[in-house]
C-alpha cells in the first residue's frame, strides 16, 4: 500500500483536535512533513520563514513545561510571533469563558491557538467558535494528539516502520489522554497495541478501540517491540488503586531485570514527567533502550509540521 508520501495529498483541515478524527493517510502525511522539519532542527541556524507574519497563541489552562516550550520553539523556528497565556494571568480568573477568551484573542488578528484544557472536548468547542486554527495540546482525559504523533515519529525513526509493530502501553490508561491518542494513531497505522494496567485503571470498553488488554506486565513485555510507559497519576484515582507507590513499582515498574526477557532492541518510551522508582527505574530511563530525550527533540519537528499544515499551507505530494 502506498503511504501518503507517495500519494497526491492536499492538507485542508483548519484544526488538529485529535487523532480519532484523522485518516491513516493524514497521520502519515503529518509524519512525512515532520521529517523535513527534523532536518531544520539539525542546522546551525534552526529557522525557516514558513510562518513569517503569522501569530501563534499558546493558551494553557493547565501547567506544562515540555509541551508549551516545544510549541513555542516550533512556532519561533517557523518564524511566527508567539504569545503565551497562562490561566494565572488571564481574565479566566475573573470568570471569562473559554469561548469569550478565544473570541477576544482572535479579535487581535492572531492565526493559531494552541490550547491545553482540563475539560475533555474544550478544543473542539473552541474550534467551532473561532475562525482561527485550533491545535489540541491536551484536553482532560480525551486526547493529546501531538504527543502521540511525536511518539510514532520516534518509533518509526528508530525501528523503520509502524506497520506490524507490537507496542505495549503500560500505566494509568484510564486517566491518560496520551494513551488514547497513541491507540488511535498506532492502530490506524497498522501496529498491534496492548494496554497494561491494574484492572481498576483500565477503562471500560477499551477493547473496542482495537487493542489487547492485560493486567500482567510480563505478558505486555514479552513480545513487545516498544513500550510506552505512562506516568502513574496518583493525584487522580491512582491513589485508590495503589495507596503505596512502592507496591505499584513492584508490580508494574519497568526494571532492567524485567527487560532481560524482552527483545534486545526493545524501545522504551515515556511522555514525561517520569516518576523514577515508580513507573520505571533510573537504570531503564537512562539506559541504551530509552528514547525519552529523543521524543522531546522530535516533538519540535512534529509540532512544526502541525503548525505549518493548519496555518493554511498547502502542499501537493506526488
């Protein structure tokens, strides 16, 4: 089957709200576009004029280090002007709604709003309310599409393909927007996905998304080509599932001992932030199989591609 890079593709979407709403070809096209921008990040001068004259607003209702910094760098390397708005410094604290905030920002003649919000579906509501492009930087327990895209980009760069790979997602599946976006993206691109978590942290009906489910980490690791280890969110219901962090590490922590029985070239991923000694040992996090820092680097290229495409840029590929 031809990939999007071998087909004639015209990107027409105004927004990026989730991988659930994209076709296989559209996901492949984003990854293909990111390959070109990855080369830009290796230059001495890491900048291109693709979005010169455009303005990108990072509207973050939740704390963020990696995602917001990555989007800011991506926009600046495309030569866009960037404005960062955090909830602490916005009129939200005075009672302004998301829609009113978006419309007021748009009245400043900006082009793209990158939004992170604690409510699932908030980016979708914003996208229907404004003419500017909206990019979802994480919404509630729903999706985190650019994180999944950079995860897939990293996997493909490391293993050369996604079709047919066995990928296990381990950790707090129930509360993870990263897990949902990865499941949508990986299954659409032909990977075999297994999710592994304590029974109370596996959402009802997740099998309908086309994944295998297990609560046994050794089963999840056995035939995996890659694992994506999620942060255990003890601030949510994770504390009810495992009151003791040490107990969680004993049962579900990824250690070098557990990896001894895995494929030698198994790829170890984590979206961050890592809780060392809870989700994985430092030996694994810093080991030869870890691509965690590569994920961070690749995030810039992927977000450059997303901003470039939703900005209204059009590209034909034959």
